[in-house]
């Protein structure tokens, strides 16, 4: 009976010390980690030579097209952490954030062009007017952030948090259109803002706007002359906007500071 009491007492002590052990074993960069799902869209410039068909003469001709296009939609994932640089106040901090993004963009009707010929009775149109494709993007955004609230304190004392920041977004892309594919690399500046609330975990919404041009796919040296098919072209990213729903999954390890800790 006494052995049973000793075992129960030992288990009680272990359970009582468990929260302290949990707090002690998580490094800071893990406690500051966030992850989530993103909805994203991109604006790009299509610049190329299209094959047009004239039914009146039963001939094909080339026409130059330069137009701004928008992705049909996009989705992705995001994960990041931050490194504290300087405590600006009791509830504010300057930090460097480092992240990883994986996004997918869908393109549609890139070549949908209708051109009226000199003779009003004839019309030249593109045979392949439903030219669709996709772009995959992987990036490592790095930013300098001003953080406020519970994230700046890594404490549960504050219910809300907010971040504003700016940085650079190096990324690698792979783009495919039917039988054509290409890769690209670019570095874009970006602005971001986010807000969150503590509810067991920290739940956040983040908005990121990246701008600056780089080629997603460059087929300007293509020798394709097949009738009715697209000719040479480049597709250049101009900007992107990403809205993310994030959680800080290890916020439950944060401590709640009392007046006796100050």
C-alpha cells in the first residue's frame, strides 16, 4: 500500500513539473514559429508574337501582342519565424523575419485576342484562344519588422498582436503552358502587415504585396512556326498579392507574466 502511495506521489510531482519542462525544452525560434494557408494572385505582362488566322484568305499571319494579364487564382502555404533584434518598449520589438513560401498560380486565356482586318468583312482570330498554364513559386522572404503585442513579448499577457514590415523576396519559379515550360528567378521588394489574436494559439491574418519585374518564362528565342500555335513570347511577373491565415502553433508554450516577475 505504501509503495502505491509513493508511486502516486511521484506521478503527481512529475505532472506538477511537466509545464516547467515543456516551457524549458522549446527554443525561442520554435516558440516564434508560424504556419498557414495562403490565397494569392499575380499580375504579369505577356509580350509575344501570335499566329492569326484569316478565314477570308485561308492564311496565317503574325501579330505582336503586349498585354497585362491576371492569374485566374492561386493558393499556397507559408511558414516563418523571427529573430529579435531590439526591444523598443515593453510591448514592442524590432525583429528580422525569415520565411518559406510555396505558391501556385493558374493562368487562362492568355492569347484571347480578336483583331479586325483592314477589310471589315473579314476577321482575323487566334485558333488557340484558350491557352492555359500554371506557375509554381518557391521563395524565402526576409524582412525587417516592427512587432507589437503578445508576439513582441512572447507572453500571454497581451491578447492581440500586430506587425508591419518590409523586405526582399528571392524566389524560384517553374511555369508550364501545354508543351512549353520554363524557369525563372527573381528578387522582389515587398511590404507586409498582419494582425492576430490569442485564443489558445495565436491566430493571424497577413497581407503581403510584392512588386518588381522578373521573367517567369522566356520563349523569345523559340523557332515555333506551327500554324495556329503561339509563337515567341515572354511572361513577366509585375506584382503579387498574398493573403494568409496563420497560426502560431507553439503559442501554448508561452508564459503568462505576473507582477512578481517584473
